[in-house]
C-alpha cells in the first residue's frame, strides 16, 4: 500500500509513520511537509498512491479546502483520511461533505485504528456491487458459528438442505440452508404451516417477494427463490455475514461510522422509494451487512407499493416496531416516503448515543412521545449532528428532508 502523508509536524509524522508501519508492514509512506513543499499542484499524479492522510490544517490553512480543491482538480484522488488536531463532530460532518473517507483525531490515533480505517476506505472504493456475487461464495461458511442446530423435526423444503436455525418469529422460522443443486448457502424463511389458510397473510408474503424482486438494488436483499405449496411457503434469500445494525449499535459505533451507515441508508431508501415502495418497518434489525460494510435492507413484509399520485393509509400499521414508528404511523394517517425517513432519524440518534430517543413502559406513552415530545438533544460533543436528527425526526413530514436523495445530497455536499 502506498500512502501520502501531508502533515507539517515532524513529530506527528514520525509517530504516524511508526504506528502505520507497525500495523501494516507492507505500507510505503511518503511524507509531505506542507509548509516546505506547498499544496500539491493541480496536475499532481494521484494514481501513484492508494490512500491520502491529510492534516486538517496544512501550513495553517484549511485542510478541507485543500481536499475540495484536490477533488475539483482530479478524479483520481485516492481515499482520504483527515487527521485532526482538534474539532468536534461538526468538523467530522464537514469532512465527509468535503469528500473524506474518515476523520481521525491525532491524539486518538493508534496503528490498529489507522490500519482499520485505511482498509475500510480502500474496501469502499474497490467493492463494486455485482448481483451475481450474491449467488456465489468463495468458501463455505463455518456453520458451527451460526445460529443453533436445526431440530430433527425441522421443516423440509424440496431442493434445500436445512443446516442451522438462525431465527424464529410468531409466524415464521428462519434457517441457514443449502440449495442442493448449486450448494449455495443461503437463508430460508419458512412460514408457519398454520398461516397457509390465512389468505391475507399469504398475500403479504407474496407481496414481499414481488416487491424485493422488483427493486433489484445493491442495498436491498437479493432473493433466489420463493414458493407456496400445500406444505409450506418459503423465501430463499442471501445470507449476510456482517450481521445486523442492531448488533453493531450494541458494540458501539463512532460518529463517523454512524454517518457512513446513514449515507448508505439514504441510498438504500432512495432506491426503494424510486421503485414506488414504502418500507414501513425501518429498524436496526432490518439493516443487514454483507462481508465488509455494504448494507442492505431486509424484511419487506409491511412494505406498500404506491404510485406517484397518492399516499397510503392502513389500519394494520401497529404491526411495525413501535420504537421506530413515525407520528403518521401512530396516528394511522396518510403516509409517504418521509415516514421511512423519520425511522431513519430514530436510528441515527441511536447509533450516535447508543440509546433510543423515546422509551416508555407502555405503548400509549411511547406513542405520545413520538407524536408530541420534542426531539431529545444530543450530547454537546455530538452537537454537529443535531440539525440532521431534527430534520429527520420532525413531527410534520413537510419539515423533514423531502426525500432520501435530498438527505444523501445534504450529507455528501
């Protein structure tokens, strides 16, 4: 890996180079003292580097202004990590808008942390989505680490071998399975036999299959097969080795990690909404990650198809997860894409703080808070994100971001 380090402090340069070489012995670091050499010229050959480490104040100037200039002059700029001497979370937001892949405070840098940030930045650039990739896997999964052994009386689905049980809900069981014809390991969602005579439930199932098949986007779960027979109804879909967002929140996310997830969520919902679909059950458990950090939305069981001229209302929305429901859902009022964005706001608050914005011991009290209570304030260190949270969680849809695309543009520019 070839890295360019633009930093004036000789002591900081020496420390960062030593830390990086210890964590990544293969790294080749070129040092660029900004005050001695000035700003790299417009025709600078960026392709010789795999990554750029850029001080936030090169020679006393604004490093983000340098970064914007680099982007304007060249399309070959490598992934850039901003090294900050100070600055709060609002600085991190500005760094992302300027095109940075990550934001690290110099005082908090370790070799391991720097190596992880660099590898993630390179992965984000190198990982081009190909739908065919979800149909193959370079090596079999270590199934002993996934879920629990399947019971001997586990359901049988023709053409599939049940390997492990990885989940169970009120109306379905979820298995790790293997398609016998191709040996592809995947997730098999099997509806409880008791619902096969419930035409309304089966219609929801058919609609979920149809909606997912319709969207065909990197940020939506890929499905391989589905069917309904006298014995069962099933949905075969990709397995996500990176787990779900709920687990990542439980382990703790940095504000930059939260911002990166938010950007992917915005892209995901832009694709879903462009297909004329409202998800209606956006929550961390329904945000899954492939190996690496590329996310995809799952569980479209409550999703609704709409046309461009109408919103929707439906009496069954209490089926969604109350902790993440929008005021419109609680009031069973007209909804559109902005209802999903409210749920994203709740998730953003939770990613940043590790806590939900509203909790209560009963559903009516929780509903009252979502409909009436002001959005909680973030801690002072996270104040730079308050404006985004406020707009996402505004009580009136017209006061929110008006689309997922608008949200993404706000973060990225």
